[in-house]
């Protein structure tokens, strides 16, 4: 089961985000999540920055999964971001990233986040899903694509 979409609200789907680099992308994402989820933007930015400095979250094929544990949340928060222009995320294939699957996690010690990340990685390996997602150009279509993949998993 794709648990990522369980935590994704339509207001946390950001299409055409203009950012000059990944740090600016993190700042813009943090700003929007603060507004939509009442979570501290500085904390979100700092944790995403720290996690990215440990090792790139770029997977390849134009996708990254920035994720971090953030104080003050009781359940995961997900966001999907399609960038206006691809950015360097030091992905293993050397290709820039245009789609971000952002996952913020509570600090409690569970393995839930590993399942969410594993489900997301499995979903991204499906070329038909990737094609459907690429052709989804409006928020409802993106959400429906992710939710349908949940039912298919």
C-alpha cells in the first residue's frame, strides 16, 4: 500500500514551483507547509537542509525524496512538488530533479517512515505510474494519480 498519499493533502501539491536551487526550493516548500499545516518553516527548512547535507535525496530519473524528522508534528506530512525548471540534487544518475516527494516525519521512534519510503520507491519504479504522473498537470489530477496508485498497490 502506498502510504505516501495517505498523508498528502491537495493543498500540499505545488506545481510549477520556481526555485533557483534546492535550498531555495526547501525554503519555499517550508513557507507553504507553514501556511497549510501550521508547522514552523524555519524548523522544516533546517531539517530538510540537514538531511540533504548528510546524503543527497535525489534518486535519479528526475526524482528526489527530501525527508526529515521535524519536531511538533504528530503524524507524517507529505507534499508533492513539481519544479518549474529541474534542479541539481546530486542524483546518482547525474540528472537534474524536477519532481520532489517531500515527507516530514514525527520524532517518535517507529519504522512507519521506512514503510512509507519503501512504498514510494516501489511506486516510482512503475513506468506506467511515472507516465501518468508526468501527464497530470493540475492538482486534482496529480492527487488522483497518487491515490489510484495506492489502490493498485
